[in-house]
């Protein structure tokens, strides 16, 4: 829930301080850059340290940082550079946090129950994305941004207390003598030499860096394109969370032998839905009518994008990558895959710069077009892509 409300709160704070959507995009990118830079190292650190202690320290530091930002905001002393610094440090801490959090699932339940644990972990994340943003949006409108930052910090504090209650065996692996860069390089070599991995990861990275960057700048999009307040922004993020949960629950209906075909279908569908989302706020201008910016039409498209993008594309990519990776390098390959969420944040600034020049509809449509272009050319236009689509999975 803390993470679910975090970017709505930070995004709205930037808009209140500057009123500039490009500053919002830059702030999100400042989070994404160190997140990407430290993620692979974070995965190796998670194998060499006590994961529970690492989680407690990083969660406590995130909470303290948000609390400091809250104090500056409540006392009317917050400046833009404070938000920049907080975003960059949050990116580092979350890069150290996420691999340990995922790896600790196996520590707690063992391999036999790992699939159930991962499913519950994802459901908890989606539930947090459903609850956190609308609560934060309403409280911003009813109270003020400073008090919601206090609530955000308190949620992180509660998560640390809950970690204290967790019991289990956490035995760090021996550090070994292999250099860090060589350790990472072996994983990258496997990706380069495995057609399925290379194709899927390239398409997913473009999907993350271009298509999914819209999710991080929804506060600015809603404020400018829909004339919405923080409560409406929370509702849009609620729709995305509901869509993600719905997509996850319906994923099992897809035939396992044709996962690559399903991934291509989802990327094409996502591009179309994202384009409709981009123009939904302009429907009143296009039709000559006025219906509050057609907010609920935009909400429906946000829901549908959440189903396809977060509920389908990401789990499909994760499954294909797991199945195509040799067991001895699977962790490193998954580390590369988890760069994709960082690309969501990194693409936020270019998207806001484009929106400042050509407007939100054209900027987001361009991002959707880039996702579609790579899916069709790299994922299907190449001989390798056609061969992958033509044959069922060996698994």
C-alpha cells in the first residue's frame, strides 16, 4: 500500500511545488536511473546478506526519508531539490529491496509451495495498488499533501514492525571468488545466445520504457487532460490495479503451449488500448460535447490497459523467461528482466517532454506506436520471431 500511494503522493507534490509536468517526469526518471543501475547488484547482495535484515533496513530508511520529506512539506520548507534527492535515494533503496523480498519467499515456504507464495505475493501487491492510490487521493483533497506523506511514512514503519514478526531460516550464501562483472556477464551471454530470451526481453524492455511510462505520469495527465483533482487520479490508479488483478486471475485461461503467440497478441492489444486511453480525454473536443472530460471513459481504458499490460504481458514474460533460462543462470536472467519496471520510471521524463511539445494524446500515442513497431518487426518480422511463433513451446 505504501508503494501504491508513493508515486501519486510524490507526483502531486511536484505538481504543487512547480506546476510543471516535465519536472514530474524528471523526478520519476531520477528514481528509475539508480533503480536500474543498482538492481543487478541488489540481486547479488540479496544472495550474500541476511535477507530479512536487509529488508528491515531498507524499509526503515525509505520510511525515514518519506518522513523527512513530510516534515519539510508540513513546515512549508520543501524545495524541488529535496524531492529530486528523495527520488534518487528511493530508487537505490528499492533496487536493494526488491530482489531480497522476492528471494525471501523461497526461504519462507520452500520450493514445493513457491508458486502459491508468488501468486499471493502478486495478489498483495495488486491489492496495495487498489487500496493505496484512492485513499491517498481523497486524503490529499480533504487534508493536504504533507499529512498524506506522514501516512505514507507510517505505512513503511508498519511494514518494518511486521517483518520483525517473520520467522524463518535466512542463510546467506558464501560470497565466492568470481568477480561481480563476470557473474553478470555470464547471464547476459546466455540471453544473447538464446533466441527466445533475446526476443522476449527486447520486446519487453521497449514495452516498459515506452508503453508503460504513461502509468508514472498519470497525475500530470489527469490534471491537464481531464482537469482532475487528486481523488480522480487515485481512481484512475485504482482502475489500473483492479485491471492488473483481473488479468492475473484470468491468465490461466491461456494455452500454455502458445505463450509466445499470446505475448505478441497482448502487446498489439496493449498498443491499441493505450492509444484509445491517450485520446479519451479529448473525446469531448472531438465530438463537440462536454461530459467532464469523459473521465469514466478514460477510467475504463485505464482498467483495460491494466488487464493487458500488468495482468497479462508481465506474467507472460516472466513465465517464458523462467522456462527458457537454464537453471544455473536463471537468477541473473531474472535480474535482467526486472530492469523493465525501472524502465517505466526512466521513460517518464522523455514522455513529459514530448507532451509539453505536442500534447498528451500524441505523446502517449507515439509511445504506443513504438511498442507496436518493435513487437511486429523484432517479435514477428524477423525469421527468428516467425519461427518462435510458428512452433509450440517445448514445455
